[in-house]
């Protein structure tokens, strides 16, 4: 009897030990911010948990929310499509690094019109979002699209209602191609929109465009594909009309000079090259320089290191552009110098 009790006790202690070990090994890292990279972060997180038992809880709340949450230290990392300038990073004790690159597209709801058939220029898009062009059969649009039967429909502009890095990339592009837009309303994650209705997140914009005939909005390309939305062609900086694709995003990304970009501050809109998609951008991760919880910080860095090494194919399947290997080396080298615990020890080594 005593032997049986002892044996049961040993088994119970062993099980408890295994439970504690599993609990110690299994953990979640938390992040919040940009909706632009949400499809790929979700895919990476699922694959990473299967190999590491470490989960990632990511809130797709917009870049503005991500910046607020990392500053409030309520998450392990923030995410923003709008890179912070070096002086802003210094002021808030933050570092940033690019995770992946991708493109935004204009999506429309026009009966009988197929994806990639309508041509738009940057100046036309600016005038539409300024409320100056209000009909789809306007002579300026029709003049570019003589082979397309454009409907006599009112244009309804759909934009983001939340603080958004997607909006920053879009308005940054419009400011480069339209002096009127540059003057007002300008560039930002949240602006005073001259026209239209607002939807929260890429999901909100996509939902409005799908419901409202004659509407036009801007979303990350993966959302357009996943929701089978009609996107337009755009004119590149060199004057060619091109469709969104991994090749045209890569052409724009090739112009990035990450090595000479302080704090990895780099914007990829309206890049040179006839095949460069004009609304291309990187999305960034924000972390504190001094980590109060270095174990969690190390897990965040392990996750993105794994994603750089193993997530390229998954990124391309969703039409994102992975960071080049030489840029990854720059990024991981920067982690050793810039992210430390409260005693000044490097979190990444």
C-alpha cells in the first residue's frame, strides 16, 4: 500500500513538474498597431507557434493605436506603417526596424468593370479625394480610359477613420504628385478629409467599398485579393500604367537605401522606375530601448528573426516583399546595440 502511494506521489510530482516546465516554456508575446501587415503577421504567428510553442497576440488597431500602446508600455511591440523620425524615436526612447514591405491599391465598386482595367494617375486620385472630380464619367477619367465604358455614377470616396499608417503612405504619395494636396490636407496618419466616408481599418474601408456603388477607397493589396475587390491600374513616376504585383512592389522596394537611413526611416512612395508601384511602403516594429521585461523582448526579436529567415515565401504568397538578406543583417546587428535591459546588457546576442 505504501509503495503504491509513493509511486502515485512520484507520478503526481512528475506531472506537476512537466506542467510547470511547459508553462514556463509556453508564452505569448503581445503587439498592436498597423492593419497593413495583419495578414502576414497572422500567418507568421500561426507557423511560429507550431514550431516554438510561443504565440503572438496582435491587435490590428491602426498605426496610431500601435504607437500609443508601445508608448504606454501595454504591449511588447508596436507596429506602424508610418516610420518615426530619428528625433521622435530618441524622445520616446524607442527603436524601430522594418518587418516587411508591400503595396496599397485603389479599389472601386463599378458594375461591369474588372480588376486592373481602369487607369488612374496620381493627380486624378488627388482631385477625386479632394472632391473636385465627382462623377466616374468625368472627361478627365474618360480621356484616360477610352476603351472602358464608364458609368454615370457619383463617386463616393472612402477613407480611413482611425489613425492609420496606411493613410500616411497614401497621403504621402498624394502630396508628392499633387501640389494642391500637399498644401492641404497634407500628410498624416489622420487628416481632415475634404470628402467621403470613413471606415475603421482596412476591413472597414473594404466593407464600405463593397457596399456602395460608385465608391473608391485605398487598402493593402492582400485585402483586395482576399475580398475579390476590383483594383485600378496606376501610373508610375516614369509614366507607365502598371498593375499591382509582387514584381512592381519589388521594383519600388529596390530603391530603398536602408543602410544610410537613420533609425531605418525610409519611405517608398513614388519611387523611380517605370515598373515601380507608386504606393509602396514598409511596415515597422517599435520597441523600447530599455526593456523592463527583457525575456519578452527577446522573444519578440526571436519571432522576427525567425520570420526573416523562414517567412519569405509566406510573405510573397500574400504579395508582400520580404526584407533582403543584407538588410536583415543590418537590422539584427542594430538589435545588439540598441535594445538592452535595465542593467545595460544586450537583450539580443
